[in-house]
């Protein structure tokens, strides 16, 4: 009996000026113990020592360099060069946890009905010395579009994709460098990809001062832009799935209004919420109450209440095991 040949997995690591962390990211890929892994580092025009770090791995890492074009273009460059049957992505300041590739490949090999498998991730803050934590998020399987269209609950370091599914949507939209991952996942779901959830924690996200997600207002502005784009291009497909695109656009408009309020732009945020809520979309009542509370209590008190509610509901200490 011949030896079982494992399918190749290509992990694409887009990086820009991240010499401080990129070696740890690469080590987490090469240290998986999976026998057929291809680590592709795409340097998006770094001006620090990133290139030297990546090149120090020799033939174990495929190093690609491009002019600075943001991470969507970097990921697409990696996709174009990848040889694997499966494709995954890892941000250069984050880590894959041991066993991720073996578990996820086994899942997809055993479940041909799924094009994508995703799992939980943990978060950690090095500077504070705190233990890792996780965020409570939904974990649906199958057709996840009805939930995904309202909230992105999949962190990009988590999924593993069949190469054919990635090719079907032609990679990432380079018009976006924030919420580009949500746009990518939505297009996968809209073109028929089915997602499987594997109940395991397989990636760790590093929280630090330079994270893109720190600029929440720009993040939510980008989320609204992606929502409007998807609704505009795929309104008919959404309707076939029983999803009213106008409700989707109104929800994300109101959610951006909520962030405007929390950022101190109270009147602008309240106006956006009031306009959006004229549609009566799902959860419109909650947004109306939020707008009313902002007018009475002000954004600082409302922000403190929001942070405390998130602490109670969303976050929990990460377990040491899987």
C-alpha cells in the first residue's frame, strides 16, 4: 500500500513594515507539522527589515515583493502564485495555532459539500501581560449568507478555502483595504460556497496599537461602503435568498450612525439612524432607542455603558486547550 499524499496548503502572509512580528507568523506556519505546506510571504513595499527576515528562511518561504498597494492586492498576488489545493491567509502580526492545517484539511477532505471551513480564534495583548480572550460570535454552517450579510463573524486568519472557490470570486476587491475580508466572504456565500464550522480554536490575533481595527470609525465607514456595494451588485441574488437588500443597507447605515454617536458626532449619527429606521428593518427599534439615549445621556455615558455591556456579553477568557 502506497503512502497517503496530503494535499498542499498555501498560506499567504501579506506584510507591510512588520519586521517585529513576521518571523513569529512564519514560524507558526512552518511549525504546523503538516507535511505539505507552502508559506508565501507577500511584501507590500515594506521599508523596514521585513525583507531580510523573510529571506532568512531560504527555500522554506516563498518571498514576493510588490509596490505598496495594500493587503487586498498582496493577497491576490499570493493567490496567483499559490500551488495548493487549499488556501489560507495569515496576517503578519498574528499566529496559527498548532494543528490548524491538519484539522481543517481533514475536515474538508471528509466533507466535500463544504468549500470553506472556519473555527474560533483567540486574541491576546502582549503589552498588558493579560491572558488571551475570545469573542462570542455565531458559528453557523451551510448557507451562512442570511447571517453574514448583517455581521462579519469570521476572522480572516481562521478559514481554509478550497482553491476553486477562491478562483470563482476572483480573489479580493482591491478597492477596499478595510472590510475587504467581509466583501470576499460575502461573494463566496453569494456564489454558492457552503461554510463548515469546526469547533476548535486555531488562530491567535495580536492586539496592539497599530491594528487596523483600532480606527473604528473608518472601519465602520468601510463596512457601510461594502454593504452598499454588495446590495447594489447582488440585490437580485439576495432577494432570491429571501433577503431584502434595502433592509441590509438601512441596518448598516444605522450601525454607522451608532459609531458616529460613540465617536462624539452625536447629531450626525442620530440623523443617520433616524433616516435608516424609516425602513423598519430588523433591530430598527434598538437603534431608535440608542439614538434617543444619546440625545438624553450624551455619547460619553453611552460609550461607557456600551463597553461594559460588551465586557459582560462578548468577551471571555480563552481556555488553554482547544
